[in-house]
C-alpha cells in the first residue's frame, strides 16, 4: 500500500531592504497597512493583496493583528488607509 503524504512547505518573509535592522516592527506595521490599502483599492481577492497579508501574518504577533482588525472595523485605526 502506498500512502500519499501531503508536503508541508514552510516559508519565511523575504528580506525587505526598507527594513534592514533586526527589529521588524516597522516591517510588520507597513505590510499590515499596505494590505489594508490594497484591499480597499482592489478587493480582498487581488493577488498582490495576498502577498502583503502573508507577510504581515508572518511578521506580526497575532495579538497586534486582532487589535488592529478591531480598530479598522471601528474606524479608530491609527494608520492612514
């Protein structure tokens, strides 16, 4: 009997030379804001938006994302979207 095993591919965020330092907080923030701007302009299914989402999901703590999502819904998010 042969078993089909699903291959799991783990990826990390690619290097972004706008954020060369070890602290990646700005990278996290910028990709979240870029995602929000992208879905506002192009819609959630637009492929480029999914790139920003993938990066911020890798870089940002889940707690921050949950708070920011609530703030975006309530219209109290600090960034310009």
